[in-house]
C-alpha cells in the first residue's frame, strides 16, 4: 500500500495534477474508452517543492553511502547483462525476502511462497487479476487505502466498502456479516491501516479468515502490511497465520521501512498454490534485472535499515503524545504516520501549514489530517507551524 486516501473507499478526486495535463479525450476521432473510466483523473498525491514534505508516508532517511555504493555496484553488475531478459521467476530475490521475513517476523517460508512485483500496487493488481474479474466482488472496510477500489475497477471487479467503527477498529461480527452478505472473492485488509494507522488484532483477522472460508467458490483474504515493520512491539504480523490458512496472502513493500520508495519493489507471502496463480497473470519478465539487483543489495543491509525504523517508531510515539497533550484527537498508530484532528476547517489548517513550508495530507474522515513521521528537524518544523496555525 502506497499513498492516497479517501474516507469512504470511493474513487478519489486527485489534487495536485498539473494544470497543463489534460486527460480529456477530445478531437474528431472518438476513442473507445471504457465507460467507467470516463472523466476520471490519474491517481496521485500533491508533489510540491516544499522544505518539509510529510504527506506521502515516505521514509525520511535516504540510504547510507555504503548502501548506495553497494546498490550502485549491484546495478553495474546487472547492467553487464541487460542484453538478456531477467530471471522471470527471480528466485534469488525470493530467497532473500524469505530470509528477511524469518528474521523480521520469525516466520519460515519457502521460496515458492514469495512473490514480488513493481511496488505492492502491482502485487495487488495481480491478486485482483487472478481472483477478481467480471461477476466477482472485492471487499474492504472504510476508511482505508483508496487504491483498493481502483484495483477492482481496473479488473472489472465489483467493489464493496464496509464500515469501520468510530475508533477505526473493525468489529469481527460486522466483518463476518458483511462477508456473508456480499460473498466476495477477495477481501482486502490494511494492517496497519492507511490513513488511520490502525493495526488489526489477530482475533479479528482470524474472524475474517473463517468467514471467507465459508464463501461459496472460495475467497482470498489479503492483509496489506505495507507499514508492518513500524508496528508497535507486541503487535503480531499476519505472517504467523499463513501455515494454517492457504487462502491468506500477506503483502509487504520495500518503499517504507527500507526507504526505497523510488525503487518500486513490493512483495507478498502466501501458499504455493496462491503464488502460482499470480505467476499466471503477471506480464513476461515483469521485474527488471535492475530492480532485482537494487532490492537484493538493500536486503543485505536490512539490519542497518531496521535500526532507522526503531528511531521512527520512537519519533511517532512522541508525536502522538505531543498532539494529545495539546487537546487533539489522535488515532493509535502502528505505522509511520499519525492521523489527528478534529478541525472545523481542516483545509484552512492544511493551507496554513503549507504557507509555512510544511506539506501534510488532507485525508480521511472529515476534520482529520495525516502527517508522516519525519526526521526530528522535520517533526519540529511541523510542530512549530501547527502551533501557529491552530493556536495550540
């Protein structure tokens, strides 16, 4: 799960699209655009040149010089063979990912249980291509990641958004009833959730897995752990449930914890049968030799990179305390961002921060704003600006 959100799971209206980028089909030639795409704008969050950008949940720490050097060497080596197609099953990368997850979550997986693609967005699209489609339904619970309905739309899959509770938790009984009512072929659960940061208890995921197992024809449950490495100590990963649930897939990304948003590498863990289904729908040689080399070089430095995750967790928790001490509501977060409010005019607050060089995200239910965790300097700039704008 990367980054853009709407409170109700509907397709977002995209801000920040360049004014000179006209996506309207005009002219004497009529193009056979699919009707459901008519009038829609491309996905994206504002990309503005500001001193402090805390709006898209990036890792604020660039790779160290040693990591950069090792990545550069790996890419140079890969470049020597770019006249050949890459390893289409990328088994060496899958083995490295399995080794990493064993260390990070204590879950042992075989190479055949791992899959990867160009960002977790493509992983999700593979899932909907394999298990969605005309006459089928994908289900999630809003507010959640706004790309989910777009994956459904792009694969001609019906979309249903159930509701979370006022505290952004998911009631297991509500989840069971919603699944029984709509009989989806795919259930998408973000944990930690975007934009709220809410992690799902194991008991809730088990309730969803049980309900999905009762769906006629089968149902795949996807737990999107894009922010999984940032979960608070004691919060389990859904990876621990894989052995007993062949209809479960757990997705991750290297964009967040590894600080590789620009490399575009997402992956998932699942049963061999589920992974084999994704191999059917992937495009030939979809993962370039360069991408594989970059990811493997970064994975070799996972210990160093995870140390940065620990400091970001501490910065997040301190920010939550600071916001609450000033009378604001803050959602409990297991991610690298914080959802806070409530504001009568959140747009005015957002614009006031932007005027002071701090870009955050106007997203989520009415009245809420979301800020990514930055460096201590960036976080202090956000605090100073918020005190001025909101009069805290």
